[in-house]
C-alpha cells in the first residue's frame, strides 16, 4: 500500500516492535510455501512436470522473504 | 489418563516382569464418554472446558462483586491478572485505544491458561487444549473477531485491500506477493494460532506421560530402581517446565489475538 509516513500507525516509533510482528514472519513463510507449492504441484500434475512442485515452493519462499523485507524496511 | 492407561498401570507391568514398556500414544487423548446426550458423547475434555468456564466466572464474580478502592483478597489477585493482561499484552499491541477489547483478551488469556493448567493438576492431569477442537474453536472466535473489526474500521473493500496488498512493495511485484499476503493473513493466521497451542500442549502431555509411566514401569527391586528414581526426578522437572510452557502459550495466544486486532484497526503500518 502506498502512502503513509515512516511511523507505524500511531505506535510510538521509539518503542520496540510488538511481538506479533515476529510471528507474522512465520505465517508469511508457511503461507508462501504452501500457496505456491500447491500451485506448482497442481500445474506440475497438469503439465506432467513434477519439478514444478519444488520450484513453486522456492518461489513461495522467495516471495515470503520479499514480503518480510518490505514489511520491516518500511517503518 | 485414559481408561486404557489406568488399566495398564494398575496391572503392575514392571521391568523384568515380561511385559514391555506401555508407551503412551495418541489413544491416551481419547476418553470414554462420561454420559451421552442424543448421540453426542460428553467426555472429560468437555467437562474440563465447562469447569474452566465456571472457575473463571466464579473467580471474577467474587473478585469484583464489591470492588473497593483499596483491593484486598480475591479482588487483589483479580486486579493483578486483569492489569497484567492490559499492560503486558493489550497495550503492547494496541496502546490505550485497545482498552475496549480488554474483556475479550482477558477471557481468552484466562480460558486458555486454565485449560492448559489442567495438564499438571493432580488427578485431572489432562490439558484440555491438547484436543484440537478447543484451539480451533478459540482460533475461529479470534478470526471472526479481527475480520469483523477490520471490516468495521475500513469497510469490506478497504479491509480486503489492506489484507491483500503488502505495504512498501513496488507495484510490479504485487501479482506475485499479493496472493501470499492474502493467504497468510486470512488462512494461515488462524491455522497457526490453533496449531501452536494444540501441538505444544499435546507434546507436553506426552512428555509427562513418557516419564511418569517410565517411573512406574521401571520401579522394581533391581537396577531399575535407579532408573525409576531418575525418571521420577525428570517428571518433576518437566512438570515445572510445563507450568512455564502453559503460561507462555496462553500469553502468546492472547498476544497474537491483540496483535491481529491491532493489525485490523491500523490504517497503515
């Protein structure tokens, strides 16, 4: 989402980030790998290329890491 | 302990007596129904859930029935608990504007904690949250709550956008990242919330069973006595560890509840 200043919502930026932020990373990792892994597996089943399953998982992992980087570096 | 387990331990199965170690298994998490109402079996975990609700309601009713300026007795303890949840869980995530969700988070925290705590109470010794249905139901309540709050504060489209579009990401990468963001916010969150609590309680209960049963099984007038003593010592130490884990899991569950509510309310990160 574009816009918004460097402060995170109305949270005091001098305070440490809340613990929930850390758990968000876990849900990105699981979500990314499960979603793109499943998509890769599905397309692999359709095209007869089983290698698409691990490739999908890697793509999911990469997008999860990208999401974490964007989320953390923004505020 | 399940009825099967009680039979095995009561049968006097010991080291060198020819029978093997009665290893705990998933069957220890299934109970004979106490009674059945219209095809629905009422089991021990259900009873524990009801008892938990009664304990919490009674305690807080007694504590805050006649509140005094200078708290004493039960009111003191009750205030300590509520203030702990407010200052250590809710305000960490939401600040002062989150105080209207205090009753919800207090209820979640104490319900999960007491349910967990049954794992080490003598004679009960079963954490009700190690049955998957309880964490799932709690996670569903949290899920419905934070989605409702999100839709209320930003409207259905605004909230959907907030859930799907990661902040700070350049537009050209959005097609790749938006599905992951949406998937992890809508589906993975309640799933991990339930799994985390359930798996921790299941593993903890199994661990205590392994060493508890071992101290009984190894108990005999032989070298086994030494092993039994070690096993018993470990049971005690692990019980201490479980006390910590039970409180910690309740804390994490309540913290994440508050975090999800905060995330749904915030306009931008």
